[in-house]
C-alpha cells in the first residue's frame, strides 16, 4: 500500500503538470496572435481571461458549457477506453434531442414526469444509435469511424427535416419548434441564467461512469479489452460484446446530452443544428482527461472557461472568436503527443548524479 500510493499521486501530478503546461503554451500562442491581430491587445487578452466571471449571466453561460462538455467528454471517454474510435456522439445528441422534444411536446410534457421521461427516452434513442456502429463493427467488421460519421449525417439531416416539415409551427417559417412547457424545461439554479439542473446531471453522470468503470466486473473487462483485446479473449472475455456494450452505453450519454441541450434554459425547444458542433469538442476533453471520468469535469471546467472567454472576446473586441480553435488545436497537439519540456532529461540526469553523489558516502558507511 505504501509503495502504490506515491506512484499513483506522482502519475496524477505528472498529468496535471502536463495539462497546465500545455494550457500555458496555448495561451502564450494566443497572446502572440492577439498582439498581431488586435488594435487593443491588452483589452482583448484581458477579456479572454476575465469575461466569463464578469456577471451572473456569463457565469451561467460558462457553467452551461461545462455541463455539456462533461457529458460529451464522458461519451467519448467510454469508447476510447475500449480502444474504439467511434465519432457518433453528434448523431446520438440529435436523436436524443429529437426524442426528448417529442416527449416534451406530448401530453406528458405538461406533467411533473416530463423531465425524467424525456431524458429516459433520449438515453434510449442515443443508446440505439450507439449500438448500430458497434454491432456493424462486431458482426460485419465495418469501420466504426466511417459508420458512425455517416450515421451523424443521417441523424442531423433527418432531425432537421422533421423540425422543418412537422414540428415547427405551421406557417411560421421558423426552423424551431414551439417553446416547451415550463415543466419540461430544466429548472434554473441561479434565476435568469443558464445555470440550470444540467450541471447536476453532468456531475451525476460522471459518478455513474466512474463507478461502472472502476467498481464493476463490466468495467474491469472493458479496461482489459481496451488494454489488450487478444489477451482478454484468451481470458474468456467476449471482447466484441464488451465493445458493443461500451458504444451503446456511450450512446446513452450522447442521447442524454441531447436532452440537456433541448430542455436546458438556453433552448427550451428543438431547433435545427442546435448543438453548434459542441458534441465533437468532447474529443478534446477526453484526450486531455486521458479518458479518466473524474478528470473530465475538471478539464471541461477549464476548457469551457476558455471557450466562453474566446466567444466574449469575439463579441466585445476586434479579435475573432476563432481564436479558441487555435488554443484548442495546440492543446490537443501538446497533450496527445506526450510532449516533454526541452532540457528535462538533462535536468533529470543532473538530479540523478547529485542524488548518487549524496547517497554514495552514506552507503560506504
């Protein structure tokens, strides 16, 4: 016990240090770009760093992003744990949002059961949409990347068509449904903001995923399959079943994210292209968190802050919002490549020599 704990803490410390250094380098590059493009770089950079905390409204925007980024990060983390590379979270979000909206617009939407029933329907729809590429991979050997991406396009186009042709108010010319009943919209934690029940749902989902991965036999089998699928097969584990079940479970969280989108204070209805491609940003969250569920909300908290800061910087200054894409790309490159600081090995050798020099006399005694 005494030997395992320090190594675990050391590993966590290294990963945190790596993420912090990557963030610092990304912010440094962002500063350089701001200096080159802005007429008032001091104001622009200050807005990037402080704007999300400037009011209750902007704090609500930040927390709303954190909740959604956490859910999409959890969905990607599950499939990455199984060493699968399904890109189908966006399609699951759309199907989940559609079924949540159908429940909210039905007679159930006016009852106290609207929120739980809509979320359950969304999770079921997302699970089915996650199962499809997993089954195609296990049964026919189809690439999960290609099949999940194609299913994304199908979901987006079908949902957008249903909204335009059937769910939008007749004759309105709008590409959005009518407002849901108040009983079908997530209650606000801070009134008048987007700080709603979504963040509680995201944190609860984090605990559930952690428990499934690290406190159940299924989670142990999933991690074994992800580490070495052939060894898992030799051990009697049905790796194809574990892989399909992981993608199905990830799909249920993608569907839950769709419900959080459409039932949140930001929407309260179903609109075309409602996710704004945020579902794909879960890839960054999962990579930086190293697919660890408890790390996902922490990464989402930091990235969501930068995301909102960049958007507010684009609104309040002359620097374009696309700046966050620069920060995002640099963070992915640095963290995913397991970079090391220049001179780290040299410093380590010096430290090793000094330690050897001090311990040698003691050993001689």
